[in-house]
C-alpha cells in the first residue's frame, strides 16, 4: 500500500489556518466562501485516497464517522431547538454559577451536545443585558466540554471508549476527582470575572432585567424525541440504524413543534449547516494526520511513558483535531506500548494511563472551537443572537491560555505528574 506522504497533511493545516485567520483578516470573504475552502481542501485529500491510493476503506471509515457525528449533533440541535426555557429575573453571578454547575451535571445525561444546545439560549437570555464573551466561552468550557467527563454519554471520546469495552461506570468511578477539580476551578474563575461584569452594569439595567420573564418550559413533547436519540446511541447493529433513528427523531421534532416555540428560540438551521460543512472538511483532511499519529505515536511516546505524557499528548492534539478520533489514536498507542489485547486489560496497572487519555481528550476539547463538536454550534447560536464572540485566535489568546490552561496544568500536577 502506498505510504502517506507528509505533504498530504498540508490541506488539514491550511484548513485550520483558514478557520483561525480568515474570519479576522477577511470576515466577509470567509462568510461567503468558507464552504468552498473546507470542501475543496477535503476533496484534495479524498481524491488522493480514492484515485491514487485506492484506499476506499479509510474514506468509508471517515465518512461513516462523519455521518454518525452529524446525525448526533444535528438531531440534538433540532430537538433542543423545539424546547423553549423561559427565564426569570436578573442573572447574578451566583445564579450563573448554579446554572453552569447544573449544566455540567446535565451534560453527563444528555451529552455535552444535548446539554449545550438545550441551555445556550436560556443562558444568553439570562444575561442578555450584560452578556459578554466570557459568558459564551465559559459555557463552552464547562457545559460543552469538561462537564461531560463522568459518563460515556457525556462526551464522544468516552462513548467510543465504551464501545471499545470500557465499563459504563468506570468513567465516573475513576474520573470524578479530575471532574470536580476542573469544574470547581473554572466556576471559581468565572464567578470572579462575572462579579466584575455585574458591578459594571447600571442599576437601572438590573432593575429592568428583574421584571422580564417568569420560569416556564414549552415544547415538552420533544423530551420523547430526546429520549429516542439517547436510546439510539446504544444501538450499534444493523449499520446506520442508530443514525436513522436520530434523524427520524429530528424530523419528528421539527414537524411537530409549534412555530411559536421555534420563533421564541430564533431557531433556524444555519448553525448546524455551518458545522456540517466545516467538519466535512476537517474529517476528510485529518485522515492522513490520524494515520501518521497511529503509525508514530508509540515511537514518539517511548517505552514506558508516564500518564502525563498521554494526558498532554491526547489533550494537545484534541484541541487541534476533533477529540473523538484523537482519543482512539492514543488508545491504540496505549495498546502498542503495553501489549494489552483489549480494553479490559487496561483497567488494572494501566488504569492511570487510560484515565489520562480520557480526561485529556475531554478537558482539552474545550481549548479551541474545533476541539469538540458543540463548541462551534454554541458560537454560531451566540452570533445569531448578536452576542459578541471571540474569533478562533482570540478564543485561545484571551481565554484558553490565561484561564483554561492553568486549570489543565493544575489537574496534571495533582493527578498525572507522577
């Protein structure tokens, strides 16, 4: 079989660079042409694998993963868009912390995608008179990523581990201390930032906010469709039945939800369309990047790597690639390093390494917009609601490095340093 030339990783690097720089340098051009860029670069990689290498297995595997990914986040987006949560009164820093903590817990039941799509709109409405970028970013940090570290349903990498044979409750049993430290530190940081923001809001704005709405929930029949999606997650055979059930739930929700609920949520399909196009390019162009990782990870990691190596290795690449395939890549590397035959063999002496991979994939998925599927969707919904959101590089420079990175390092110091 033809070896993968390193030059073939260039389309992936170009796509990441375009996503990071184009919205800053030429935002109007990017808005018009991002689909051409993403799909064009993806076509270059796909063409090489199909026409030159005749490696249709790799293309088919990537296409299947992409279809499963879009079916899950798309169906959750549509169903959550049919549920309208009305909020009451002024959103104080303490109320915001309670809301985010509740979202972190809910992420383990609905998944980070489901919780993020359900809660982002009421989160914006709660803070509509003083909302800033830190509200959106910390929502991504906590609800769309780190909060979902307790169950395989919580985040896609953990679900892939469950499918590989890791017991369902193993994640909660082994990852809850890291979850508690990560979520706790981020909530504390957010509370300090939000206190400053709250004190700057004029008193008349606060008084106006307290008289706005009452707590109410509309669209409760969509809970049935949400349960159908969550149940479909556990369906593996026959092939594509899981995705068909998810899409059927989305269609049922879309056509049965009252128009007034969609209008109240300002619901349209643009956010999921943007994510579908960009991730089509990402899933295609990252095929050679993942192939290189799978071939070279063991030699790069050494003979007896510490858990911290897996934590930072999985984490850093999860922030640049999607965290689900990165998790599988490092799980494969762990098999190679330890000689384990299956996932059950990793639950003994190598459990700390498996925990490091799991936590690294979930936590570092919050570091960029492309680290985890819900991140881009939250950004798109916020922009649709005319909320100022940071660009790709601003997200990293203004929030990931000063606020998230110290938390990630603290988790390493406490749990994975030795």
